[in-house]
C-alpha cells in the first residue's frame, strides 16, 4: 500500500508540515493496514468506535476531523497566547492521525460487521498503538499523546498536546454517542 492511497482517503496527513514526520505517520498506517489485510479504503468503512452500535462515523472521518480540529486549536492557542503557550502543531496533528492506529489490529470484520477483537479487549488500542509507534521510531511526544489519549491516561498527560488530543477526541466521542 502506498502513502498516496492513504492520502486519498485521509488527505489531512498533508496538514503535517514536517515532511519526515508526515511520511512516518503515513508509513505506520500503510504497514498496519497491510499487516491485517486491509486496504486504505477500509478506513472509510471501519467505524471509529465499536462502543456505539451502528455508528456511521468511520475511522477515516474521525481521523480527519480530529486532525482539522487539532490544527485549528493549535493555531488559535499559538496566536492567542504567543510566547506564553506554544503548541507543537505537527506533533498534535500527527498524534490525532495516529491515536487510533491500534484499532486496526483491535477490530475484526465478521459477516460484514466490525467488532472489537480479543486483542482490543486485552490490549486497548492506546497500548498497542504505543508499541506500533515506538517500533516505527515516531517522536516521544507523539507516542506520549497517543499513549494517554484515552481514559487509561488519566493523571499521566505531561504535554499540552496530549491534553488537547484527549479532550478533542472525547468531545467527538461524547457528542457522537449522544447524537443517537
């Protein structure tokens, strides 16, 4: 699978200005999708969560939305706070695009329906995501934000980027859950 195939489904990877970081993030997704026999288009079929029954929001839509929201928040915070608080925009966007990469191996499709796999129940996607990202050599700041993006990270968020990713992700999840 190529980076271009993934970019067709999730063009928000282009929001990462650092070309090396963008390429690393794309390669992680390409490798994980290949490993489990999925194609880039499957990101547009997989639900972003199996915790909401018949959830129409796909993993691709969730990733793209989070990336755009994180970029907008970083831009506003950086402009509004100046030297008092500067977020690393690329770290935040990369983490937004990678935070659910562990779901590829943590989701299985049976009879045309996606569900949580045994792996997800034992190794939540935030934990498996850390292993994937560390093996791929992603920066520690990105790995940290992915590690603590879920409730498992309570009390462990050590960077403003990790705090923002957590809140933006849960803002989306909670709103989607209540929309039903």
